[in-house]
C-alpha cells in the first residue's frame, strides 16, 4: 500500500509566509536545504576530508571525529547524496538528513551577543573563525554551530527541536529587535 504524506516545514505557522520588515539582526530560515551526514570508514578520515574539500558548492560542517554535515543550496537532497556517494565511494558512509534537520541563519551586528545568551562557546572572531563549526548546546538543545561570515552564523538542529530553538532564539534576540522569516527565493 502506498501512502502519500503531506510534508510541511516545522516552523509553518510560526513564521510569516510573506517577508516583512527585516531588522539589522535577522534570523533567516531556508525552507529547503540538502543536507547529508558523512561518516568516514575506519582509517579513511584523511581521504574523506580531501574528498569533501573538492566537493564544489557544498558547505562542510564538522560534526565529530570522522563525521561531517554537508549542505547544498543548489543540489536536491537526492543529487547531493548521489554525488557525495560517488565522490566518497569506499571511504565514507553518506546518509540523507534533509528532512530531519532545519537550518537557521542568524546575521547582524549583535549576533555574538544574541548567541552568548544561550551558547557557552567563545565566539570571539580570533577563537571562532569564519568556516569554523562545532557541536554546541543552545540552552538545552544540541545544535551544529558554524560561523559563515563576519557577523553570520548557521545553526543546524534536528527537526523535532526546531520550534523550541526558534522560540529560544527569538527570546535571546528580543533585546535587539531580532526579525525572523523564511528565506526568499532567488
């Protein structure tokens, strides 16, 4: 028997459908990002690291020893999984995580002050450089935190914790009039 499931974003109903006024500090939530989990086989960590570095338009986030999250805005989840599986054949296991994770993009001049309210990680630019990523707790919620720009961070969270993390980030950013919305296409 075939069942058709209606897929919806876990923040539908919490974020406006139409973009509103964007404040200088903003929380952007893309509706769809292709995400794969990559796990190196025994003894293949160096090969996988080199392969991921050559993976083109894929953003790579460290998730633990021998484990990474690979993100793409351009690929479909199936395409990212296929391409990484071919690229890393015989060196890594690749699993699609696109439906199981949600990406939050936080940007603005007060982003470090906002995140400091819930994350016990040194976010000073010399300690947490652009391109750095780490697993961290935001309050009580486990996230993968990445610095993607001068005043830009991404938080990747399990889908079931997305609404709770959204609420926490809104409270953390209230002092700075943090705005939030879904990414606009294009």
